[in-house]
């Protein structure tokens, strides 16, 4: 019995320290007598024990409530993360839709401005890349079934892309203006300079060169080059590019300048293929009524 008491002494003392004062308080509450000296001594001894037990229970309660609260916060945070990801995905889709809408709006405005061009819309479905990421050729989802034939110009609202070089019933391959095999007759808009723009097939960037014999006016960086129509391949007035540098390079009797293409070839999504060109109607000159010329005998002719 003694060994049992010694083994559980702390537990027994703790239980007695809590239970005995409670019992005495219960007895005291049922009796109108005053608190005895012994009861006061017991309360003085067991008070700290009860305080510690109360604080322990309170701490355990706070810990449990905090754990439950943290679980709720974690679930709420997970829901917020899911909402954030969903909103980001919706925002990305909206940005793509807005960009596509803007491109299509520009293409529609181009068709309205160039009513002389009969075009077929097509999507870029393939791109051949150089080892440095430069686009060499593009493939379209429109072919002979849509009226597309070899040699037809390919354009966007911002300018000339190139021309069709291969075609099947449902697909076409395009030779870009920056390809060394591409030659386009151009004129400098607003200045008396004509020449040809030839691609360089540079594996690093999109650049072409303009060759010309002479210039009637000084050229400037940013001058606009448009198709002249002299080659009978590209309709006149299509934007080809801008002068990139004024550093001339002489080749035989010609001079060359670097040209930046008007179209961002790395970002092509939709294009238009010119399948026919309408002759612009020529309005007859206005007729001005004239008075009859009197005859020599005084009558009217």
C-alpha cells in the first residue's frame, strides 16, 4: 500500500488538493457558521492548485478553439486560391478574346477600305522555324477548294505577308516577303523613288532590302514602302515595310537600304488571300451644257 501511495503520490496530492477544498466549500455553503482557521489554511494552500488547474483547462480550451479556427482559415485560404486561379484563367481567356476581336476588327476595316480586293480568309496552322526561332514559311487552312492558286498575294490589315507558292485542295504554303526568293516592286510613299524589295532569308531576324537606281527626294528612316503594281503580281497600294536604315550599300549600279517588314511575321494568326482584283470603275467626266453656236445665216446649227 505504501509503495502504491509513493508511486502515485503526486496524483493523489493533486486530486486531494482539488477535491478537498471543493468539499469544504460545499459544506461551508450548506452551513451558516463562519469559516474556521483550518478551512482558511486549506483554502490558502489549495488556491494556487485550483488556479493552475483553471489556467491549464483554459489553455487547453484556447488551443482547441485555435486549432479549429486554423482549420477553418486553411479551408478558406484554399477556396480563395481556387478562386484566384479561376479568375486568372478567365482573365487570360478574356485577353486572348480581346486580342482576336481587335485583329478581326482591323481585318474587316481593311476589307472595307480595299473593296477592289476579293479575299479569302485563312488561319495560320503551321510555321517552319529556323534554329534561332525565326519563321521561314507558314501554312494556311485554305486551298484550291476555296479558290486559292499559286502566286496569289497574302495580306493582313497591316500589310503584305507574301505570296502562295504551293497549294492543295485544303491547304496552302506561303513564301514570306523576307525570303530571299521574294521580290516585290515598290515605291516610297510620297516621294519619287521606286525599286524592289527582296528578302534576305536572315536566320536571326526579319529584314529585307530595297534596291533602287536613283532618288528624286531625300529618304528618311520610317518612310513607308507600298507595292507599285508594276510586277502585275501584287496589287498597288499594299504596305510592304519601312526604311530601317539610311546606310546605303552599292551593288553594281543599284543602291540598297535595309527594310523592316510592315507585318509582325512572328505573331501571325489570321491572313487574307487575294484571289481577285476588281477594276475600279472610271466615272465619266461631268457634262457641261453649252449654248448652240449661231450659224452664218443667223439660224441655229
